């Protein structure tokens, strides 16, 4: 296929070169005719000039058709296919001219559209799958509440229902945030808030959960106010601290740090939990990726992907280090 493209490109170059030579020869003959017959008054010079100009005009039209119109026609047909939902179409982008650049950008666009179409399909399938399990659990435990004979059993079933509905609520919130971020090029940063207070508020709201695992939470938070997007910043603390809780065993340790370094906010969460497999580290921020079995049981594959997008939209960066079986440390730096 590549050889065919090269052959076509070479043939087109040879054709254009031959046409250019022909035009040059005609111009040369035209000039010679003007020189030879300059003293002739019978109209020979006029005839030669007129014929030469006519031939050059025909050749120019042919060049425009071969070099430009055919390429534009191919691009137009490709655009029509994309409009009908065929994102696999690709146009030839040989050369370094403006049309080649346009064709190359078109191919990049179709690849992105194809990728987004597959992502949307996977997203719908994923959400449908993720909804089935908690809804099934909620229904089952609701039926058990009806049939339960004592209050202790009812409270146990009710607590499971609450836990599942909280998970659904968090997933819905993440999906809504993702949709908003995907459809906005600019993120408002007009809120004046204290990140340390947000972090304390989140940890306080999850005290019962942390208490159930008897985790040791160590806080080193510097108090300062910043202008930014309070809701998105809260999602970052929530997702990263929540992950540390999920993947840390009972009686484990979680350390949360917040510092101000000149014009940057530095936030980190360190735990001594299950850690991340070496083979999973390059995919940890991918949508729907849940990694090894221990992480898959707890995670949904949205939180870290969403956190990465938020941090990027806010102009910062996120990094991590992790050892399997020894824990993880996630660090976020945001400009303030």
C-alpha cells in the first residue's frame, strides 16, 4: 500500500514537472516568435502569441484540476462519510502544501472522533454494568428488610442500602463532573476558599468510615486561602483521600499534607496500603481502569481519571509513586 502511494506521488510530481517544462518551452517559443517576427506586420506575431497564451491557459486549468480539484473532491467525499458516522475514513496527505496539511489535520480529527465514539460506547456499557450490581443489592436488601423479624437485621440491611446508594451518588457526581469538564474549555476560578478547611470537612464527614477500619489519619495542613474553583478542588481531595482509605487495610496509616510553596499549592496523600502493580502504573489514570483484583473490588475506574482531568484543567499536574504491598503516595501541584 505504501509503495502504491509512493508511486502515485512520484507520478504526480513527474506530471507537474512535465507540464512546467511544456509551459516554459511555450513561453520560450513565444518570446522567439516575438523576436523573429517583430518587424512583420501581417499578424503572425499576434497569432503566435494568442495561440501560446491559449495553450498555457489550458495547461494551467489542467494543472489546477489534477493537483487541486481532485484532492479537494477526495476531501469532500471523506467529509460526507464522516457526516454519516464513518470515522474510519482517511485521505491522502502526501506533500507539504496547505492541502496536505489540511488532509493531515482531517485524518487526526477522524482518529479522535473514532476514539471518542468507542469511548462513548464503552462509557455507556460501563455505566449500565455498574448500575446493575448496586441496584440489585438495594432491591435484595429492601426485600430482606420486609421479611426481617428483628430490628438488628433490619439495621444491617438498611446500612448496606445506604452504602450502595452513597456509591451510586458518588458515581453520578463523577459522571456529571466529567461531562461538564469535557464540554468546557475554560474553568471558572473565582471562588475564595481555604483548601485546609475543605480537607478537614471531608475527613470529618467520613469519620465513621475511617473509624470502621481503625485507620490512623495524620494531618499536616497549612491554612491559607486561594482563588480557584472550590468544587473541583474538593473533588481532588475527596478522590485521593478516598482512594487512600479504600486501598489501606485495617489499622493502616494515611498521611495528608498541604503546603504553600510560593505560587503553588502542594498537596499529597500517602498510605501504607496495597500499592499498585508495576504493570499497572502507566494505566492508572485511564478511564475505567481498575488494575489488580484488590483494587478492582473497591474502585470504579473513574476517580483517578477524573482527578487527572481536574488537575489538568486547573493548570496543575499530578504524580504518584507506589510499591506493591507497601502503599502509595499521590502528589498534586496547583498554581495559585
